[in-house]
């Protein structure tokens, strides 16, 4: 076993994840996952790397996450957990990669452009 | 529109509860203003309610309901020499699913029940039993195609 850190990002959120030998407790910014995210689906989502690698009850996990919204933070946490797991057990790399858990989701907010109301939306057209 | 080749279909993730692409599609169509978690809540609760009412597996009822609403034929307008004809055409499988989802959602919205969960549960139940607004829409579409059979050769 062992302890290690992983960093994950998604959209504009960042998560620093500390894995420690333990019994499966997870704390996110000092709170329980369900309390912090408020949605069971997101909690299941961050546990996915642990479920896939059968590590659910072997680590205590502490997460500090900043920036973005809760969905982005959950995605960042998931990536962070997966990366930390790979640091401790390099042999998990293939399984996790197959589930796309090690892929940084590259979709980002598209910038607003000058001359347009948003990234793509044009201002209302007025003939004269 | 691309100039060279047909664009590739986007692949979407299966939904987290039933691991089904159909569910994701349904949720995405149901979603308004990017409120995914509300759309998820509506669909999942409706499926649970349907399961209770039919005392069967809710997801199977949902799948069957969609299958029942899928149209086989529809009509497309085609202009030939100044006149517009309603030409019956077969519906592609992707479009079948899209139409079925759209009809179920729209006819659910017009139902008398008070909440969207109840409306959707009612419409799914009706579609499962081959009745209700969305099934009627499918049959109307089919009748339109039948009535214009004479123009089938314009395709």
C-alpha cells in the first residue's frame, strides 16, 4: 500500500487528492461527499476509479477542491483519485485508462468574442 | 453544413442509473435551460412510479413504451414540377427514436396531472399499453402516409 497525492482538473475546477491507507472514508473540503456535492450521482461518479480497481475500502481520501462548479469539482476529484491510484499501483493504469478515468476532459468554456453577444451568439440584427 | 462529408454522429455517454444511451437521450430532450439534475429527477421518479403502477421492472416498461411510439412511416413534402406532394417515406432508426422521445415528452406536457413526474409517468404507462396522446400521434402519422400512398413513387 502507501500514500500518495494526485491532482485532477475539469473545466475550471482543480482538486488536490490525498490517498492514505485507511478504511474508505472520504472528505471533501472538510465535509462528507454527499454533504458537499448534495447529489448522490456525483458521489457515485467520484468513487468510480475506486470501484473499477476494487479499492473502495482500502484508502482514506482527503480532497481539497477549488474553482468551477460542483460538477466540475466532482470531475476533477475523480481524475485526481484515479491519478493518485496509478502512482501507488502502476499496474492499474490499463484498467483505469480503458474506463477513460485517466483522460483529462478537454472541453472548456469557449471565450466570448468581440462583435458577438457570446461565444457564438450574434447581437440582434436590425436592418436600419 | 459541411462541404465534404456527412458529419460524424456524436457518441453520448450512457446514463449513470440504468447505463443506457436511450435514457441519456431522453434526459437531454427533457432538459430545459441546462438543468440536467432536474431532468434526471423527473425521468427517474417517473420510471419508479411506473414500476409501482405496473408492478414490473420500470426500465423495461420505459423501453417498451418508447418502442411502442416509434413510427414506421411518415410523410415528407416534395416539390415536383410546381406542385407539392406529401410523399410517404420510411423513418430512419435514429429519427424513430428521436420522434418517439419528442412525442412522449410533448404529450406528457399536455396531460391533466399536476406535476411533470406524474404527467410523464402517466404518458409512459399509456404508451406501454398502446394508448394515449403519443400513440395517437404515431397512428395519425401512419394514416397520413397510408392516405398518400399514391405518391410513393416520387421518392
